[in-house]
């Protein structure tokens, strides 16, 4: 099986698409885990110690983590990929 010749812009575009797909999958998994664990902690809180809502602290912390995952995995993703491409090109130029 032979590999077709592709251009650098095609390669970079495909890399961006793959990175976005991976980011979407990671965020979805993180979101599902956050919802399930949060629900479990809230139920545990209501059953074990209903007088103090301690689960709110854990749920809040997990939501902060989910927002950070979204921020760095989606909002800043293109910027990170562009920076990585620039660093790779600069390294390649120094190797000549």
C-alpha cells in the first residue's frame, strides 16, 4: 500500500480536523463523567449529611475543571496548533 503525496497545507488541515475531533470526544467523556459523579455525590450528600451541602464544593470544582477543558480544548485549540506548527517549522529551519 502506497501513501499518496499530500501537501503541507493538506496535512495541517487534516491535523486540525483530527485535533478538533479528539477535543470533542474528550470533552464529551469529561462532561458525562462530571454529570454522573456529581449526581452520585449529591445523592450521597442528601442521604448521609443533608444538613450541610458539602457536595456543592466537589461539584463546583468539577465544573471548573470541565470549563478549563472546554477553554483549552476548544477555544484555544487553533492557537495551540498554530504555535506548535510554528515551533516545528523553526526547528526544521535550524536543522538545515
